[in-house]
């Protein structure tokens, strides 16, 4: 994998960045929390002097599923923040697409799991919207396009987005908190179900003109509709 962002960073500095993000000011055993006696092993892991547990920077985290070194992980995180496509990032870094795609898939799942655990109720004024991810029909491989045509799954208009993955987003204006959740469709029952789960009833909701949001004013304090065409 080609290194761009991390090319000027030493391995020691990269590992120090990961260690601070994982443990804070002092390395601690994730099993028992001990900090006083941790022996460094030859394979870059530690062994706890109290419980004898062996662990690394990624033990017990989603990164343990990734077969990448810290420099490669940091490089991919940098490009992920630029909001490029997985394919575009793989091309720029001259890396196998399947490895880049799997890393970002695990990252998105970890973000969603964190939000599910940490974000309870949003309030005040919130904006809701849905977006579509994945390749459009014309950007898919020829064999895939032919298969979709035979299956009758090629649609026009808004229905064309059904070939892509739908993600629901809720933005709280006051604190800048963003909650996202993959959803199976953009139907009213689906989208409003997510809103009812994550938004307080005393909230003013802003949405676009999608009919799936109709009726929110009956549950929440207010519902303001904004048109993208004005």
C-alpha cells in the first residue's frame, strides 16, 4: 500500500498515536486494568504482570479483525475523512480494492455500533435526510448490468436508487451531533421509526419534501418542510 499522509511519520510516532488513543496517558491491561507492570514482548504485544494477559494495541477492538499495520490503518483513516469512494482510495494508494473495502466496511459498522451505544435522544432542532451509497447502475460491470436487466430490477426516477444502500441521517443543530443508520428502504414506517427511536417528542424537525416524512407534526413539537429546489 502506498503511503501519502504517513510517509513522513516514523513507526514510533504512529504507534505512540495509537497507544494514546487506545489507553490515554498510561498503557493499561484491557483485562484487569493494571498499569504498573506491563512487559513488552518481542512481537510488539504486552504481558500484564498481574493477570498474565497478553494484548496488543488493537486487542478487544474492531481493528483486531484487520490485517493491516498501524501505518496502513492511519493512512486509510486519513483518506476516509476526505469522503472519497472506496474504489478511488484503493486506486490512489495502489492497494487491493477488497482490502480497502473490507476495512471501511468494518469502520462504518464500528461507527454505527458506537452511535447506537452513545447517542440516546436528540432534541431542540434536528434535520433529517436520507442518502444513497454504492455504485449507480451505469457504473456497474457489464455482466452485472445484464443480470439486473434480466431480473427486472432496473428502475427509473427515484426508484433507480433502490439498487443502492440507503442511509438515514439525523443532525442535531445545537451540539452538532450526527446519527446515521442504514435502513432497508425510504418508506414512511421505516424512516419515521428511526426518528421516533432517536428524537425527543419536544423537538422541531426539518426535512425535505419526501412524503415519507408526512405526519411528523402529529408526534413532535413541529415539522418544517424545506424544498431542495428553492
